[in-house]
């Protein structure tokens, strides 16, 4: 199957695109786009990969289900377009960056400034029906994104994985801790941020790790 995605990812993920589960997933997603409002817009479905080629990946942040309200999700987990109010989880992420690094809360909720530096912002599930959280769970996206994480784990070294919440931690359980840095914390949602996301200092810890390896830091 020919999938429009950035070339370095396409080379590595083509075996997934040829599997039966992915063909079923594509058929389901096409039907959903034809019948309902689905996020993100179709041309941005693989935007996380297009803005962060495989060779540039330094950090992986794993979300779960995309934002499902109008104007929010456009292909990068936790990120929103300019003019869209920051969702609570993003508010808390910016609070932690501020507390950790002393950086002011940005005016823009767009996180391309991170992905362009090598931060892969990927949800476990890449599509969602408008106003219906979790509506595309169990359709094949989870298997696909597992394969993405496995590729990064197997083919790269010294990647920082930020696993926020039990779901992300379970999804990343197989990551090789001897070759990568795995940082875990509760999810930044208001339901759990006070239980350890605030104060986790993942952003400074990531940069400390990169410094220890002689690698460039991320400008958070």
C-alpha cells in the first residue's frame, strides 16, 4: 500500500503498510472521513512524522487519544493551532516547563518548535471522530504506533522517551533502558498532574541526559 508520509519513515514503516491490519485500518478511516467529521484533517494525518523525520528523532512524547473538539487536533499530540484555547493538559505542560526551566508560558500552543528540533509528538491513536473521545480505539492504530516506537527503540540510541500516565508507560514498557533514557510521570491532565507531573522536571532531565552524551539540548 502506498502511504503519503515522510520518506525516512516510509522506508521503515512500509512493512506495516503491507499488513492486513493496516489495510483494514485504512478502510475504516476512509469510511469515517466520508461519513463524519474526523480529526485531524486528512492531509495532516501523519503530520507528526512529516515534521520530525526518523533521523532527527531525539525525544518521543506519547499521547493517547487525539483532542476531539473543533480546531484542536491537527496531527501533533498535545499541540493546538494558534487562536485555539490551550486544553488543560497543554496548560499544565507549559506550567511544568516554566517551573522546571524558568521559561515564560508561550503565546502559541503550536509545538512545531519542538518537533522541528527532533521531538516526536505522537498519539497512540491518530484519528478521532469529532466530539467522541476514543471513537477510533481498537481499530489498528495502536498496533501501528507500537511498530513506530519499536523502530525507534531498535534502530536509534540515546533517545529520551517521556511516558506520561499509565497508558503511555504500558505502551513503552519494552523500550531498552540501557540504550535510551525513559522518563515516567503521571499524565499532565488536571486529574493527575498534582500527583507527580508537576515537579517531574522531565525537560531539564532530558537536557541533562543529552549533555551527558555530548548531544545538543532541546530549546523547550
